[in-house]
């Protein structure tokens, strides 16, 4: 291995490394054999020459996403590791390569083939968008073909630019692959996860007509100027006619539904693009959306505890991945909170704690990088953490086996948040309701750490109720 490729051991504990099968600006990809399953896997070896925090966080974020995403058309996670010398991600392997291999030197794919690809791709994107996940780099090179027997079976990969967009958040960064980026991304306008749909539209257009919607031989400035003028995308059934390959017309007509979908996806105004269930119901697709059933709040707590434990054992790189996954889960959970300001504020406070702790790890990674190391190996100092991040996740995870007790605990926490925000009457009411749930269950709670930690919090909430009652009496007098 030459250049800035990671010096991954050829015969690690988990796999046997094989030949190089792909190379990009961000990572090299190798074929390998998983020692446990004896199956071929792909090892994505991230380049270490770019040892800046942005590069490291992009790799860690991709690992975190793939660990919990579960969709038949999203590449499957196998393993990952971060050490002082290297960092890599193991994913499922396909000998067929990416979709670009099936598009090169072809004027256009058949409508039937395009429909099959788009049904799978948009099913994956709709699944991501149901969690407010923005992929950010939809293009044929990032779509892996896993089977070609009867039809093309594809899987979306490369989540290095992906992120969870908060409901109140717009994306301002200009990232992605130039000719697949949506107009709002190119022009610096507010964008969100729906910008992925434009990229999917460019891909669909290219598969149908053998070319991109706009000329690619122009300079980048000319291309952006054309977008700024709101140049119209030409979508016509006659674009698919190929007179050069054969005297027989390759495809005389595309169906109305096919043309309607590609035109909609390529809408200049992102609010005009179909999304979610409306997109799934489009007659060209008729997709049955795959629901996300992940318990994101509990997963956030579990990932945080695991990450904190790894960091306390000075495994900063691996702990960093877990903390990032915890943040992703918590963001998804927050986006799904409806009509409860107290619960929303409580979750946002947790997110602030998670992000603060993640920032501390990043500071350590930066200092270690300046010292020529990714992870600190000394045993004489640990990364300290403060605030609710220390105990709250431990309470939540320890109460997971008793859902009723957990609901009472969370109700009291939300009530506490209302009181902190000044909505004291409603907060007091929620704490009282939560304690009404907790007290009967505490009687049969066995002695141990869980009962001890719970008792500490219960005592705090009881004191809040006593304070509230005292204040009410004084007001009455």
C-alpha cells in the first residue's frame, strides 16, 4: 500500500485483507474476507494524511450511521475500528461495483430498468427522510449493484456527508458532487434533506437519456449562472431516441408517469418536489414505505454510556463514534416530539450536553493529532464530564426493563424542565403525576444501585413539590 492509505494489517483479527478495488479522495476500498463468516466484505480504509478533525468526524459519522440504519437498499454495516495507525469501515461486498459501471457507454437504460432502480433508491431515501436524515451525495458512484440476475438490485452507500437535519434547521453548506447538487445547494439558498430528491432526479434523467439535465462541458461559474437564471430542464419522450446506435428506434416513447416523476424530482423549487408518502404513492413507483422502528431515545442513552466508558478507558476514537451515534439518535427523537414544549426542552438540554461532551473529545483528538497521535495512550489522565450527561443516561438504561417505571421517571424529568423554564404549575403537576407512577413500584424494587440512584432523584422531586406547596401557601396568605 502506497501514498496516504492507512497501513491496515493484511491479516487482522477480524479479516484477511485482499486487493485494492477502488480509490477516492477520501478513502481506499479493499476486498477482504471476514474470518468469522468466511464471506467477502469491503474494507473502506480512510486516508490518514488528512488528519484534520473534519476528516475524522466525517469517517466517524459514516460509521455511526451505518451501525443503526436498517433498510434492504442501504449498504450493510459489518465492522469498524479506529486505532492510532488507521481507521476503517467494513461493509458488504459486491463484485458488480457501482451503478456507474452500468451507465457508461450507454445512451440510456430501458424504462423498466430505470423504474426498478428508482423504486429501490427512493425507498431508501424516503426511509432516511422519515428520520430527517440528509444523505448529501446521491450519485451513481455511491450506489452499489449487488445483483444483476433478473434486475439490478442496488444499495445506497457512502454516508460521509450525511446528517440529521433538525426541524428548525436549514443546511447552508455547499457539499456533494457538483453536477448532482440541487440548485438551492449551488446557490447557497437554505436547503434541507429534500435536496437529495433533486440528486435522485439527475440520476434518473441520466439513466433515461444518457446525459445530465444541463450541459457539463461548461465552466462551474457558467453552470451556476445558468441555474441562477432558472434554466428549464428539458424532459421529452424523444430525448431517449438513439439514431446513432441502431436504425431502429431504441425507445420511441417513455410513459407519462415516468416523465412526470423525473420532471417533478428536478423541480427548481424544492417545495414542489414530492416527498415522503406522497412520493411513495407516485404511480411510477407505488412504493410501500419501510418504517423506522428504532427506539432512538433509548439507543441514544445506550450509545452515550458505551462511549463514555470507552473514553474513560482512553479509547477516544472508538468512544467518539459512539457519542456521535448517540447524538444522531437523540436528534431523530427530538424531531419527532409533537405538542409538548417541556419534553422538547428537556431533550434539547440533553442534546446540548451530548454535543458539549463530544466537543471535549474533539479537543482531545486535536491535541493528540498535534502530538502525532489520534488517541492518547497515557494512563495518567481521563476526560472529565459534567452535568446531566453523567447520570441521566444511566438512569434511563437501568430502567429500560421496567417501562412503566421509566415513563414515570421521564414524566418527572419533563416536569423539572418546565419548572426550570418558569412554567411552574404545569411542571409541578407533571412531577406529581410521575411520582404517583413511581411510588407504588418502588415498594417492590429490590435493593441495589438502581434503587439507590432512583431514590436520590425521587427525593429531589419530593423537595420540589414541598417547595411548590410552601410557595402556594405563602401566596394565598
